[in-house]
C-alpha cells in the first residue's frame, strides 16, 4: 500500500515529463506535425524530373549527402574523442594511427564518389595532384572539386566548419579526366553547394535554378528542406574580414573598410563586424542575413599576393551559390565566375556577398 502510494505519483511524473517533452518537440516544429516533409533526396529527384537528365548528377549528389552525414557524425564526436582533434601520427588504443578530421573527411568524400561510374576526375584541397578514378571503376561525365573540411583550424575550439563542393561536366571525351576538365571557369559549374557542421548540419546547394537549404534531422538521419529558395538581401549591414591584415591591404580596401565603419556610408551608420574565420560559416550567415565577406589581396606573404582562398573549391562554388541567390562575388576587379583557372590550387582575392555591397567595393578597388 505504502509502496503504491509512492509509485503512482512517480509514474505520473514520468508520464507528465514525457508528455511535456513531446509537446515541447511539437512546439519546436511550429505546434503541428508536418506529414509532408521534403527530403533532400525527393528535392533532387523532382529537380531532375523538371529539368531532365539521366540521374548521373543526382547519383553524385546522393553520394555527397552520404559523405556529409558520415563527416557530420564524426564532427559531432570530435569534442569527445581527444585524439581525432589532434595531429596525425598519434595512435588510438588499438594501436592504429588516428587521422586528423580533415584528412578523414577527404577520404570519406573520395571513397563515396570514386566508384559510382559518374565521375572522371576530382580535385581536393587536401591533395596536391588531381584525384584519378581507380582503374577498376568506370569513368563518368562529371568532375568534382571539393574542400572536404574548410576552416579546420577551428575544430579544436568547437567552431563551425564546412565542406564546399563544385561539379562540372567534363570537357574531354572519354576515359580518365584531365587537368583541362578541372581548370574550367566557375560560370561553367553544373552545380555547387556546401555543408556547414554547426549547431545543426545544413546542406545548401544549387543546380542553377535557385538555392535551397536542408537541415539534417538527427532523429531520422535525413536532410529536410528548411530554407527554400534562399535570396540574399541586396545590401547587408555586416562586414566580415580578418581586419588584422589591414596594414597589408591595398589602399582601396583600407578606404572601403573605413567607409563601412563611418556614418558617411550608404546606411548612414557603421556596419557591424562579424568574422568567424570559417569561410562556410561566414558565408552562410551573410547569405541569410546579407553582408559582405572579404579576403582581399594583401602583401603579408609574398607567396600569397592574391589572398588566401582557393579558386576552384572555395571561391567558385560559393560564388555560384551567391549569384544564384541574387548576390555577387568579385576579386575587386572582375567576377570570380569569369576567371579562367591556370592551376589546381590557385588562390584568388574573394569579395562575396550582397550584390550592392560587392559592387561598391569594386569602385574602391578600381580607383586605388
Ligand atoms: P583552410 O582551407 O586552410 O581551412 O583555410 C581557409 C579558411 C577559411 O575558412 C577562412 O575564411 C580563412 O581561412 C580564415 O583565414 P585567416 O585565419 O587568415 O583569417
Ligand atoms: Mg579550405
């Protein structure tokens, strides 16, 4: 009797807590259960139906989605597993060498894409040379460029990181892909996107028909449409740049940043400064809220006179997304997407974001 008196209220409490959690979950979803969730796979399939195609490109995207989920899972554990944060050369308790997360991500993306018969060559920030498709696998029509884990110095301090990818059609006829397939200008991109590993994992992509964003729902393990038809505000209120490089900037860049911080700018009040130091995260914020990101040319390191960021797998895919969302990307002198690449790991000044802001920067860059 006594025991029952204790147990019934306890049971009741457990049920109440469960119900509260459930209602909290529903509330978080806007108070209703959505029974028509659009998964990323469905979105890709519908796009393919609308715009035609044999499904080769869809297969590539599906493999990128798979790789992104694998990397997201590892990133989520990175804070728990000390060794994975660390430097290569360490061993785990099984005596196996532990890989750095960026090296691991690189292998995950290569292994997800190299066997499907849709890709003829790849290039990655982590690989000095082009990545050949192994001889025992068929070669396909597409070329994939990627930065498997951008901003990886931020892993150790739990700051957002990302993957960037760009997909081209090959320009050579058949067989192994070549450097000519890799060195295509950004305006030839067939599709591009990025994944941000953050408070949630979000994949944003475009195939030239607008930009859509999908959040990974960990409870079902699928990306679901969360940011349909993203449009970048024409003008922002935020600038993002490593201002510590200011002494090494050209006069035009210095004058532009001073202008943004003054009350004489177009907004008639100073812009806010936000710099994460993780390109995907800085870009993603500006894509949704508006703003300008700058990694301009500087004279800090004579080996990198054209800035730090790479054309093929950092600047081009994000420039493609920006333009699809109504934004713009420039070196200060010409559109990023019109540059004819000359080398796999070519660096380029990157000024990207809200169109009117980037156009205004070009005026400053050109007169100085
Ligand atoms: P990484 O490719 O070695 O990770 O470097 C690229 C990153 C970008 O994510 C970020 O915009 C930039 O480097 C930050 O550089 P800095 O520390 O010079 O401001
Ligand atoms: Mg990078």
